[in-house]
């Protein structure tokens, strides 16, 4: 009770504090709605293209065999337990939101160490039969000792995203994005300009 009393603003500041808190809460709700935050609670891969620099990754996955059996979360999020899964998503989401808001995304998008670990563990989780099957030991005998010490994509380089590596590829791989239920995805002006073919008048 004493703590609550101490947190209460003086009477002369009460109305200002209420207005400021209301503005902060309202702005937070507006940003959450604009960023389509609730979509990240699902396994829908379209959530990943809320950040449009991920369009090439979405499109290449959508044209791969993995589309039939795995979503983005199946590969890129830990599956040890539900708490670790959502903690990982929250941490990644805050990081990505910060980077994209500050327009500090790198030219070449590369997974960080925790992301690589999650993907590697999920590769083994889904393909454990291929990794441990005794029938394959003959043709993997030359590197049995370090077979699981290397990442799967050292050999399977184009699974499932092809060779899309940088933002410079966006202009060549953008196709109409899926429309969410009664809400068109917002495409920022800088991306529209970057993907429009240059006319002689603009040069």
C-alpha cells in the first residue's frame, strides 16, 4: 500500500500524468495494430513478410518442397518447450522491430548464432532418420565423426531459400504479396520506389 502511495503523482501533476499515460498507451496500441503484432502469435508464414525485406525468403520458401511440411517457425524457432519458443520469438521480434524501425537492416541478411542453433536442431529433429540411419553409414563413413558438428546448410545450400542472400535481390523477386483478411499489407514508399522499373523520364 505504501508503494502505491509513493507512486501516485502530486495532485498538481495528476492530470498531466494521466494524459501522458493515455498517450503512451494509445500510441502503443496504434503501433501494435500497424505492425500486426498478433500475427506473430501464429505459425502463418505471411507474418514474416510484415517486414518486407523478407519477401525473397518468403517467396523462395513458398516455391520449395518445404512449403508442404514446414512453416517458418518449424525451422527458425526452438521446439524444446512452449516457454522457450515464445521467449525466442519475443526476443527476435524486438530485435527485428528495432532494426527495421531504425532502417539499419544489413544488405545481406544472415542468421545470428542463436538462430543458426535453432535451425540446425530443427533440421536434425525433422530428419533424424536420415542423420542416424545405419544404412547411410557407408557413404558417410568418411566424415562420421564431424557429421553433426557442421551445419546442414554447408552442403544443402539451397534448402529451402535458394541463393537469395541480399536486399539487392528484392527488385528481381518481388511478386504480389498475399492479402490478409480484409487488410492489405502496407508496403512502404521506399520499397515501392525501389521495385518500380526506372523510366527514361526518371533518369
